[in-house]
C-alpha cells in the first residue's frame, strides 16, 4: 500500500512538474566575450518572454583595466564579477529566429586595489551597483545554438557612487534542456 502511494505521488509530481514546463528549451549556457568576459547561464520563463541571466566572469579584463576615481588611480588589473539580470524578450518577424531583449539587475565586483604611495600591500575591494542591458539574439536554424550581441552599463553605488562602466558583449549560447 505504501509503495503504491509513493509511486502515485511520484508520477503525479512528474506530471504536474512537466505541465509547468512552459518553454521547450528552458535553460541555456554560453560564453560572453567583451566586458564582462565569462560564463552566461540563462533560465527562460513564460514561454521565453522572460529570462533570468547570470553572468560570472571578469571585470575590467578587455578594457577598463586601469580605472581612475576622481583623478586617483585605484585599479590596474582585472577583477571578478557576478551579474544577475531579469530580461524581457520579444521576437522579430514570424519565424521567431531573431529576438530582442532588454533588462535590469545588479552586479557585484571584487578587485585588488593598488597600494598608495607608502603602502606595501594591495587589498580586495568589493563594489556593487545596478546594471542594465539590451541586445539582439539570432537562433541558428536546425540547431540549439544562438549568437547574441548585447550592450548596457553598470553604475557603482558602493564604494564610489556614480562610477559608470559600459558593458558590451558578443557571445554564443546553447540551449541545453528540452
């Protein structure tokens, strides 16, 4: 009796869970080249019209390695960043191969601060702030791959408010779960 109940419960959960799978390819993994440079993980919601993007990679690797705050050089090397963006997607045309998107979220960075004159050691600085982006994505026909180009920006709120950094990327993404 307990085995039948457990089996029925498992089958019911699987059926209910699959009925909530609203989009054929609901996870994607990709590589972004630009600022930030790194890994992109994407989760699709609402038949692909809403997306949550997580980007993990470098901050200041390809450009902006040396950053100045108010005429004082603070950074001279790349750091690590994590960015989360909630995006809205729209298709262009009837074939749904080209999608445009825009979104907002947050970004956290960790970089080594260069020592000031008279100091010996550098130290880690954590910075955070809001991020926005928009872009275009082209799905490659008869394939689970897509190519994308996006641009946006990051505005630091701590430790130096209103420092702005552009984010421009080109990337390749594969939809991994059907």
